[in-house]
């Protein structure tokens, strides 16, 4: 996460677009971690939240479309042969393909929220022959939901956290101490029950 934040400070929205783009083509990269870090930085005023969202959305849509072209033109044999080099093992691919054939466009919409599906989304759509316009619309909707959720959730969480740090340090400390005390109490009780059990 420290390296991700360093890249965000250095390159801003460009690094968001590039990483989400390549993740969407099938390369295993930390897309969600990146968006969480970007949203938190936006909450601190270090990045613009609208730019973060647009970069994530555009990277997701364009990356998945490149994956679609790869799947449509190159096909499964090449993916099966070279996929392991970027984490696309045959069992993973077969599992995703099965879900794809069963649910079609709905998989494209919600695939973004699942790690393996997110990377294979466009490639499998191309290989299974899904119509491009249908794929594009479902993909754009899924990217909108995914980018919106992670950027806005982390942004608002960061803003609230900053608020509590600024206006209620004692409250945060007391809540943390109470949580630690409850956890310690439950741990001690669990150990005692384990010792007395026959």
C-alpha cells in the first residue's frame, strides 16, 4: 500500500488509469487497493475524487475491451498456452467460462467485484462470442458500479475518519480502548472455558 500511495502522489490519475487498464486485460494487479488508497487521498484533498472515478472507470472499460479483442481474435488456445504466465490457469479459466455461458451479461456487470472474474471478464466474453455492443454496455455499467463503489466508499470513510480525528480524538481513543478491552475479555473467557472443558 505504501508503494501504491507513492505512485499516486507521483502520477495521480494516470497511474489509476494504467493499473486498472492492465488489470482489466487480465494482468493480476491491485485494482481495488489502488482505488481505496486513491479515495482516501481524495478525502484528504490530495487528489480530485471525480478525476479518480473517471480514470478508474475509463481504465476498466478500455482494458476490458482490449481483453475482449484478445479473446475474440486470438482465442482460447493461446490463452491456455500462455495464460499461466499472468495467473490465468486452465481451471480458473474453465470456471469463469462456465459462469459466463450460464449468466452472460450479468456476469459482465458484476464480475468487477470478484478478483478472478475481473481479470478474465473481457477475454472470456470475446472467446465465448458475446456480441460486442452487449458486452460494451454491460461492461461500462459494471465498471461504473465498481469504480463508483470503491472510490466513493473510501472517500467518505476517509472524510469521516478525518472528521473524528480532528474533532474527537478522545472519542476515538475511548472507542478503541473499549474494543480492546472487550476483545481481551472474550479471549480470557474463551481460554478459561477451554481449560474447564472435559
